[in-house]
């Protein structure tokens, strides 16, 4: 049984994102005093006194031309309400009802989704008059809350419970589903086409797009089923992120928050797709983003978007490959793919490569295979002997995956030069077939605990 969904709607700056963050138990949505911060729908797993549901934070509802950015944001809000099991219509109890609140009420009465009016900012009876006003909306008793201070959650629970309570999903089935989901974050500079690519993957206008740079602010997580060319259905969790500019050019608080949100999305992901605008080629900011992904230990692939309109395609592709080899010395052979978010060509290849990368990223190598390789690699190229004193490397073990992390034990390991560490990493990629994913290699200067001759 699918998890029920609850959409939070209302005019700008009434506290929708603050309530969203309280319900999911973490600061997922960006919050700021200025109106219009939220643009795309953001979803999260919510818990309210044991009641579990999926909550959707929507953009502030505004009466604008459908072709404008606020108009496109309104269309997203309308779609969220139509798909939801219940809607929380939030008003500002201190300000009372406004003409826009009344217009939203008329729209919601025409929809079939059950509605609960939530009068926010009602702490210490500050919103008593606004609470009385709310009865005019025709949705029954309003629920007084303070999203910022967590007041009124018990009343909100009682109002929501009959609308969204359901039998629990079988725990084992849920765990297996979570394990199977491929978590992909799509990152890049502003206007590279990230939201357009997500919409093409989903087959719907889920993300707001347009010629304006920086439309996406929050990192939006979306669950999706990919039907592969072979006919397999593979679960995917897509995360669309805000465009990342050079830090020196970011002087707006909201853009700084968006950039931090995108970086958290990289931490969360298993595979990161760095989307480039093929009409602009590879820029230094792209290399900085790629280096950050590798530093965080995430599998990386590069996708050249707008390939359908790129000029001198062959030389462009080779130039990007050469620049990556030079600028990303820490990880060779990063996959470079071409795609058109507009037409959808190349999307299946991106998904196939992403699943292959995730498999390499989660791989565990047996201790026997690993040490047979290690002995041969050390014999072929022994470590140096600083000041004539030999460094003895005894054995290697894999301590974790995601990303693959290995520890080499021996004596005087603190004197091993970086060049020898790179030799072992390159040999491991080549001989153990680790693939183009980040690998962590550490050295520890203690002996093998199973070597009784050293006790």
C-alpha cells in the first residue's frame, strides 16, 4: 500500500516550509523571511506523534499569468494538491484572512482533496482574531499551531489522523525496497538543464523550468521507476539541485543556502551526475564541482547536455575528456556521456552506467583475492627505503564499501610517499577491476594481530 501524502499550501510567507521542516524532523526546506523562497515541490518522510505520511512543501500560491515563473509555480502547487490524500491550508493567524487566502479557499473547495485549515503563528493567543476569521473559509474548525515553536501538534495530529492513517507496510518489504533504490543527485552550474532532464526522465513537468537562471533553490528528491531497455524495472531516487556558481560570485543569502543544500544532496547520493552545457563546454567551476564529488567519495559521471545542438561535437567531446584527465588526476576514466534533456536521447545510457557505477562503489573484495594482488604489486614495485631503512608492508584488508576503503598494515607506514600510494591505487584499479569510482587507501603502522611470531 503506497504511503499517504499531505500537501502544505498557502500564500507566500505564512510558514509552510517551517511546518514542513518540523514534520520531517530536519531542516530540509530553505526558510527565509522574504516571500517566494520555495519554488519546486519538496517532499519528505514525516512523522507526527507516530502518524507516518509523505509531506509536500509547495510554492506560495500567487495569482499570476500561467506563463510567468509564479504562474508555473502555481501549476506545481495545483498538481501537488490533486495528487495528495489531504491538504493543509496554512494561513497567518496574526494577519487574519487576506483576499488571496479567500481565493485559495475558493480553489480548494473546487478540488476533491480533503482540506484542514492550519492557522500558523497563533502562539500566546496572538492569532485569536485570525482563528475566528478562518471559519469563513468553510472547511470546519481551524487548527491553531506555531510551526516555529512546535505548539499545536497534538491538535494537528487529531485532525490528520482520520485522513491519512493506514496499515503499516511490511517492514521487510520496505527494507528491501530501500536497498534497491539507486540514489542519484544531478548537479551542475545554473541553466545546464538539470530540471529539464529530471522532467524528461519522469515523463512529466514535475520541476519548474524556464530561461531564468537559478529557478531551482531547494534540492528536490523524487522516487521513480526506470524501465530499462531490457524491460527491467529499476527503482531510482532522483535529486534535482540548485545550480552551483563560483563561491566568489555568491553574495545572496538564499543562493548560499541553496548551494549548501546541493552539497548535502551530494553527500546523500550514491552516484552524482555532473551535467554540463555542451554549448559552453567544460569550465573551471565544473572541475571544482567534480573534485568535490570525488572528495566526498561519491561515484561520478559527466553528462554533456544539449548534445542535439552542439557544434563540432567530436572535438568538443575529446576536449572535455582531455581536460578531465588533466584536471582530475585523482580519478581517471570518469565516464563521459552525451544526452539531450529536450529529446530524451542518452537518458537510458546514463541510468545504465549509473547502476554499474553503484555496483562498483558498493563492491567488496575478498581478503584472499586482495592479498594475492597486494603481494604481487609490492613484489613488482617494493616501497622505497628512506635513509636506507626498509619499509615492510605486511597485508591489506577492506574495511568498508560505499566508497571502497582499504587499510594497509606494516611498519614505518608514516614514511610512505604519496607517489607509492598512487602506484597502489592505480594498480588496484587495473588489476582488481575496481572501476572509475573513488577509492580510499589508508596505512597503519601496526603488525598483523594474527602473526604470533611478533607477540
